[in-house]
């Protein structure tokens, strides 16, 4: 069976439009924020791209329609990339600025080369931007915590395949030209439409799954732009920055600082076996327990999946360990009263500036390692980041 360009284009527009509209409407109904909203913008740009190219094929707009379509197409992987950064709680300011520059360059290149190349004007610039943004999106998808969600690997794979496709397409275009038999038969518009359909469908499915996972794991909506959840627990990026400031100021005064990391084991297994509501009930109980039993002057934040962290002043290593033990007892008491009836294992690791120095990364790594060792050590619940840590 031989498919003509018009049939393939209509098929692509229909499939991509249905998948995109489904995701966009779901975003509106959910009143989603964060990565879901940015991904919805990516799908909307894909819809608008189709409209722009259809306008050009109908003789409306000429080179301007091509320029707008190319620019919107670049924004699709661009907003996918920015959305994945938002999911990973990474800053998106410079990423958004870079995306704006690439989009502007694509638009200008299409207009400047329209007289010489016609509808192919600015295509090389667009293709280069697509390759860069697809690769950036795939790399960001493979960063934690997103990479710990297995369904995200499908999105990374599709983004990488799209990047390779457009990289090969760009290379052949520059070497042989778009009139060559190789480009026309294997890398032309029909092949590009098939890639677009595959990317859109897989992206719509995976991002919907990731959004649901994000809602389940991070359902604590932000109260402020600073990244504080409504229950008072800071998001990981906010906590790291605030802790670094506390440690720096404590160093000026030669005061001790304790970093406490609390691990709750088996949440993923509980979510799979008993459902997200039970897992969220346990997670909520632990979050509230850590806030309740940490000192009033301490800050409490997330530290990756199923981990919380506390940064507080402590006079001695013994005081730091007592703080960890107090938080541990509070967590166990709250879990014992939990409606779920389940009692996951809680381990606590403590790092103190007297041992680790005034380096926030070293303190966090030490507390995480101590918490992991506590989880793996029979009879241990609270361990200090020290070779001879006692257990309780």
C-alpha cells in the first residue's frame, strides 16, 4: 500500500489533535499546576503547528505561516523539556530564556530564507533546535526523581529517537539536499509525519501517567512561590537552599548544625499492594510527625522519594543524635495511630558539623548514608554519620 502525503498529513493531524486535546482538556479539568501545565502548553503548540502548516498549504500567510509553524514546532519539545525540569524541581528560568532565543532564531531564519528556499526556508535552523531540545528533554527525563519512574523511560526513548531522526534528516539535507532520492524516500515529510504521530501518542500517554504519579507523590500544593507545601514541608530544592544558608551562617558563629534524614521504607510496595490512598496516609502521617517533633526553629523538607530531612542547630553530636531519636519516636508513634494499620520501617541518619564540616552537600550525603545503614543494620534505628555510630 502506498500512502500519499495528503493522506498521511490528514492522519497525523487527526491523531495528534485528538491526543493533544485529550491531554489539554484533562489538564483544564484537573486545574493542574506545575509540569502538567507546561506539558499541556507543549501539546497546544503542537495543535497550533498543525493549523499554521494547514494555513500555508491553503495559500494563506505564505512565508509567515511557515515561520509561525516552524516556531511552534520548536516550542513542542521545548515545553516538554521545561516541564520535565519542573517535575524534577529544577530551576526553569534559564531554560525558558534559552527556549525563547531558539524560537526567535527559528522564526527569523524562516523569514530570511523564504525567498531562496521557499517552504524549506529556515528548516535547518528549526531541525538543529529540535535536535538540541529533544536531547535536552531526554537527558532531563533520565535525571532523578523522574528516572525512578519506569514509565518515564518510554518518554526518554521516544525523545531520543526523535532527536536521532532529525539529526540524520538534517545531515542528509545539508549534504545531499532535500531533492535527493535518499531524503525524499526515507526522510521526507511522510516519514516525519509517522515520527510525529508516534511521539505525540506516546508522549500523551506517558505524561498523563507521570502527572498522576506526581499528583500522588507530591499532592501537597505550594502555598508560596518559594516552594513550601501547605503542610509546611519544603520541597527538596527549597530545603537545600535554606539549609545551605543556615550552615553558612552557623559557620560564621562556630555553631553546630545537625542534618537529619528520615527514610520510610516500602512506600512504593505499599502503594502497589494497597493503593495510593493508603500510601498517602502513611506519607502524610510521617510528614506531620517530623514537623511536630522537630524543634520549632528547625526547617523540614523533602529529600527525594520517601525521604524527609531536618536542619537544626545542635550544640554537640549527642544533642544531634537525641534530635534524631526524638524524631524517630515521633514517627513511630504517629504510624502506630495511622488508620492504614500498616507499619513501615523508619530509619534515621544524622550528620553533625563537628564531624562532617560546614559543607551542606557533605552533611546531606552523610545523613543519607547513615539512614541507609540504619535501614540495613539489624536493631538499629538512628545512626550518626561516624564510623563508631551507636544504634538504638
